[in-house]
C-alpha cells in the first residue's frame, strides 16, 4: 500500500468498523435495558409485524376478559336479587297456607294479610331497584324482546361468536307481583288464601325457570372466561418468544460489542499514526 498523507485508508476503515460496532453496542444496550429484542422495525421487520399483531390480540382479549368479569358480576347481582325474591315467594306461600286453614279466625287473617302485603311490596321494590351500573336488571329490561340489549364483547372481531347477548340468553321478564300474576291476591278468607296458593305455586315455577337460566349462564360466562384466559396465555407465550430478549445472549453480545468498540477506537489511534512514517523519508542520512 502506498504511503500517503492526505488519504489514510487504514484510519477510514477503522472508523467505519467503529461506527458499525457502536451501532451494534447501542442496539445491545437497548435490548438489555428494555428486555425487548425488537425495539424498532430494523431489528426484525417480519418479527415486528407478527409481534404487533399478537400484542394487539392479547390486549383485545384481556379487555374481553374484563368485560366477561363485569358480565359475571352483573349476573351475580341478578342471582342475589332473585334469591331474595324466591325467599319472599316461599314465605308468601307459607302465609297463604296458614290463612287457608280453618283453625284461625278473622283477626289472625288480618295480621297475616299485613305481612303478605308488606312482602309483596318488598318483592316489587327489589324488582324496581336492582341494577348494575345504572342498568335495571329484573324489571323486564333483560327480557329477550327488549330493543336495547346488553351485549358482552369478548372476542377479536364483531361476529356473533365474539359477543354474548345477555337479553337473549337470560330472557329475564319482569319479576313483579303483577308479572307473576298475584298482584291482587288476598288471604283475608280461606277461599282467597286457597286461590293465592295456586297463583303462588305458578309464580314459584316461573321464578325457578328464570333462576335456572341465570345459573346456566353464570356457568357459561365462567367457562368462557377460562377459555379466554387460556387463549391469552397461549398468545402471550408466542409474543414473548418473538419479541422478548434472551438476556443471557444479549449480555454476551453486549460484552462483545463493548470490546469491539474499545478495540476500534484504539486502532483509529494507531492508524492515525501511520502517515507519520513519511517523516522518516525526509530525514537526512
């Protein structure tokens, strides 16, 4: 190689390698610091596209899981209210049976009627006031024929398989004394009490059907949540494999790149001394 002063090719080569190794060192530092292998599209173009799609799916499914938990909480609220109403119906039937017997008199029946009316009023109050985040639950708002259905969005798209229509699956008609057809029943006479028993038997049957649908859909939502969590776990594993940094490998790369940067800087210093060799040509013998 010619000995020149104005063009130091060795220094230029050393500078180029130093810049390359500095970029590699910077990337290694970013990976170790962030714990992520793909910090920019240049790190892995295909991997970035796949990991971003997976990350979006994971976040969407996590929100779906939160939606399902809200739905489960809503159904639990319904179940609690229906349980109390069922207890009221059982007590009303007990009172009607007590009033139907001939061994009590008019005064006792009037006392029984007072409790009967109070419990019927409480059943209606529960129906009117049971709600979840402002949404009425057992006043007929969750009947299948309602126009404004409560939809749980749990999947990745807008298809019917990714949504649960609570009105459709629960179909909770109004749970009131009027809807259950004992609004005008009385227990003031033995005959009235017998008629009330018949109406309350039917009301209890309808209540049990409603509670059966609620229980079945509680189980459905729990199973759906379990399945969603399995999907989230699987997608997160795939995302981790593609995106997350292997710290053992990255630390080894970091150490290597640190050494190469130090060596490159040292060699630039050595290369910059090469033109000084021309001075020896000017020395007198």
